[in-house]
């Protein structure tokens, strides 16, 4: 059975990773810069619970007064529910809410990011994923 | 020789989170540190005809890994503990060395470790030589080429174990919710007659994602024989494992207590040198008698146009 022999050297720790990891249908680092986060303020356009990733669309007023759309990838429904991003009358977000978003930057330079944290004008904080900035 | 032959040396520095997501409706997922098959418990109910009754919601904590039905097990790696993994086909242990740090790994390291682990299983389809180059290119360019990466159905056998089975005297109903997480698929359903009818001649069928499935019982095992597939599905997320329109799939479902064991054997006279049988998967019955299958989220893929490298799971 030598053709099935596996000499694999795996350094594995099964317990240490935050739940946010290893969950994207694409490779996270193929789309986002895990070492570069940014903060941006705007108003919520919509929150969509969809597969493979939910999305928050943000209206951001540019310096020239025009409104730009920014798209932020989020996790699965279970993560959003645990974070509290459900119905507005249960403390979730609604269109028009002023928020500040911290996200990992898109590597292609587009108006998008991987959402890490949302802070509302009244001080509520939704933490969706760890910093992801502890690269070695 | 095997396409993408068995790993010789895989060095992975990483962490793997084995957590099962959204597996019991409305209940928080539990963290798992093993993907070893669950042990059956309880009695096996019988239907009126004497066969096991497979009816139920089969989405409880079974072989899910990160919300995806055990794709590591599909290639045949069982994670036995924090420090032990094994290749199921050969039975050989995979050397595992504990990390020398307790620092939480970042996502880049974790994803790469998980991907390498998934690729270390030796249970793989064996392709005819004329397809090696194509399969290799599919794997290399999987972000663009994987037909299930963009909200299309996973197909059979990639769909694995249905999350709901309804068993009736002359047919069974299978429902496969659309998935997010590691893959992006839309819902599939199958209505499979078990009334003794024969297949439609293959050349009369339009290719479809689940094919024409016909069921029959072999003892206590439900056997679903399918052909008439579209070639626009793969066997797994990794490997670029494509197939042709003459693919023939035989699935076996066996219920023991609260477990359901599934395997699929794939024959493809155009693509494969020999039949390929998936590593068995085991699902658990939802423990709640009143469980219902929740609606799948609609699938709308928005990321692939922003991918800048070829890295994939």
C-alpha cells in the first residue's frame, strides 16, 4: 500500500482559533489584506442575510458631497444573530443608522472590506471578527 | 499514477477550528475538536414495509466541519483529537506535531493549514491520463472554475447527505439546503421513486444537477442509482475533480439508531480509470422530535470579482 503512504508533517492546534476563521468560500487573504484595517463612517443602506456571506451596504458621503456605496462582507446568519444584528426593534441596525465601521481592506482597492466591528452613533458596538492583525 | 498524487510532505503551521455551524435549528453551535464519526444510539424505526424509516431532519451534530458536511472526510482524513489525525483509506497516522506557541494564529495561517490537511487524504478519484492537465488546471484556477463557487447547485455526489429525508411507500424526498460557509450553493431537492421502475435510457435524458435517481432497498440499505447528469458539477471543493455527462452514481444510505451513513460510488467511463467511492459520512438525526428545516438564505455571490490571487481552499 505504499502509494497511499502519507508522510505529512502537520503542526496543528485544534482549539486556538476564533470561530471567525476558516469560514469563507473563498480564501480570505485572496481578497482582503489581513494586515490592513481601516475605519469609515456613513449611514446604513441595507443589511442582507445571504449566502455565502451576508453583506452590509454603507452610504458614505465623499468630500465632494456625492454619496458612495461601500460593501462589507460579514459572516453567516448564526454569527449575525449572536452578534445582535437582527431586527432593529431587538437592537439591530436599520437603514439610515449612522455607523462607523472597522474593516479589513480589499486588496483590489474597491469600495469594500471584510467587516470587523460596527459602532453606532448611540454607542452600541457589534464585534464580528477579531482584528486579524497578528501576522507573524 | 494519480492526478495530484498523494502528499509526500506537507508542512503546515496552523490551527484548525472544528466547529459545527447552524446544525441544530435555533441552537448555538458547539465547538468540535474531532471529526470522527458519531456513534449510533437509540432504536432504528421501521416503516410499514419493514425497511428502516429514514424520515427526519439529518442536520444534527454529525460530521460537519465549519458548517460544511465533512469535506475532510470526503478525501479521507479523520481528526481524532487535538494531536492525532489519520488517513482513513490507508489507515496510516498523519504525523502531527503540537505547535510550540499558544498564540492564536491569524486567518491566513489557519486557512492554509486547513487546506493542506484537507489535501492530505488519499481517497481520491483516479483520472484517465488525457484529463490530468485539465484537472490540474481546474484545481489551480478553482476560484474561477469551481462550478459551485457561484451559487450553483453542488450536485451529486458533492451534496452529500440531505438535511431532510421524507420516506413514503413509493418514493423518498431529499432536501439539501443551500450552503454558505466554505461553499456557495443553492438549495437542491430530489424526489426519488422506489417503486421498482427502471431508468430512462441515458441518451434520452437532459443532463441535470441531481440526475435521474431511482431507489431500491438492499436489505436495510437504501440504494439510490443516478445518471443523466450535467457535467457542470465537481466532486469536491478541492482537487478540480470534474466529471462527464455519462457519470453514474450509486449512493447508499444506512440508518442505525440516530445515525445515517452515506457513501457514493462514482463511475465515469469518460473521465475515471476506476470507480471512486467516497469516504463514508455519518449524519446525526436532529435530537428534537419537532425539528423543522429552516429556510436557506438566498445565495448571492459578490466576492469572486474581487479575488486577487489564486489561493483557495
